[in-house]
């Protein structure tokens, strides 16, 4: 009888502790969680900076397209036991997605529009720029991606949201973030 009571007490205490851990100490039983307020209290805001020719030309709330990929070459081989199998190997072609940066604006930044006009001019190659996307988090700079021969494919402002899409010839992670990932 004593063991049953002890196990019941352990289960009840464990449940109370788990509930407190999951719901938080400031919540009363039956209260709903305000998800927006909970997310707002987390200091996990990130910001992306666009740097061209060594100078930051803008800050953005969203960034996509930081992608490095390769073609896949498939080779059919026979194993030692005589089974046929397909091996996947890196192909010879590297693939780079366009980078898209998005931000809320009150007025559009003329630097990006001037860059776009250079591409529309007589010699579009004069508008190619090397640049860096810098990710800033709550503790400062988190990562940097360097791109070569970038140019604005598309620049738009819709409902006070500005988007710039940048095509480029290559992308790589640089700086301290690249060093950290190699040492792990």
C-alpha cells in the first residue's frame, strides 16, 4: 500500500512540475496564452544588412535565397555481390539562387534604384557589384555571406514593402561564422 501511494505522489508531483514548466510561473490555471505577446517578449529579432563595395546601403527584415547547390550526377554501378545500385555524386555545375531582401519603407531608398538604373544603361556589366549580406541578431553580427558580380534583377515597392532581388555569380559564408562551423 505504501508503494502505491509513493508512486501516485511521484506522478502527481511530476505532472505539476511539468505543467508549471510548460505553462510558466505567471499563468493561472485556465488562463489562455497570448501567443503574440509571448513572441514579442522573446528577443529573437534578426536584421539583414546589404553591403555593396564595402558600404552598407540598407537594412532588411527578411532575406531568402542564400543557397548554394550542385547538380547531382547519378552513376549506376555493380556491387561486389553483383547487385546494381545507383550512386549520387556532385555534378560539375554549381547553382546559385537569387537573393531576395525585403523591408518596410516609408520612402524608397534611392541607392538601390540608382544601382538598378546602372543595369538598365548602355553597359550593364558596369552595374555588377560584389557585396555582402550580414545577419545581425540580438548579440550583434551572426553571419556574413559574400556574393560576387551581383546585380538587381528586380526592384519593387508594393504597399510600403520594398523588395530587391539580386542575381550573382557565387555565394559563400565568410568570417567568424564560417570558422566556427569548421571547428565543430
